[in-house]
C-alpha cells in the first residue's frame, strides 16, 4: 500500500476532529450569546444547553479511541504492516466514527450510537491484532 492510501483515513479522521471543534466553538458562542454566563461554565460545562454538551462530548471522544487508531496507523507504516486488509479496516473505523459523530451531535440515539462506537472499537482492536500478528509471527 502507498503512504497516501494508508494515511487518507487518518486525514479524514483529523478533519472530523476539526469540523467538530468548529461546531463546538459555534455552539458555545451561541450559548454564551443566549445568556450562558462565564462563571456558570468555568468549572463544568453542565450549564451549557444539551446540544452544546453533546457536541463538546463528541469532540472530547475524538481523543479516546481515535488516538489508538492513529497510533496503530503510524506504527503500521513504520513497521510496514499496512496491507489491503489493514486499510479496509481503517475505512471501517473512519466510517463508523463519522456515523457516531453524526448521531452523537444530533439525535444522540444510543441504540444507533452504541453499535457505531462498537464498530470503531472492534476495528481498532483488529488493527492492533494485525500489528501484533505481524510483529510476533510475521503474518501480514
């Protein structure tokens, strides 16, 4: 696999992070303009409207499982373990994370959000399994 092919899903995940950052900033600014006071949110975001908290939580989630995803991709490039299956699983991860973000920031329907999170978690575990098998047993 080429480096651009391997990294494209990472670039999309990083773009998702910045899109969510923009949505969060706008939502927080709107809440402040609508009357949320700075001292009410200085220690906790609980005073923000529900939608603003949803977006903020979704943004924060991008520094949990996606961190393991990005680390796996970087390691796969370094040790040359990113084959076709690895890249396909990367795409599964990114598609699941985009779906998760859409659900999380809109309806927040847990019966939809949960399976999308699980799909991204399984994809991440599979990426690490591929790396482990490659390093420990030479399986590609």
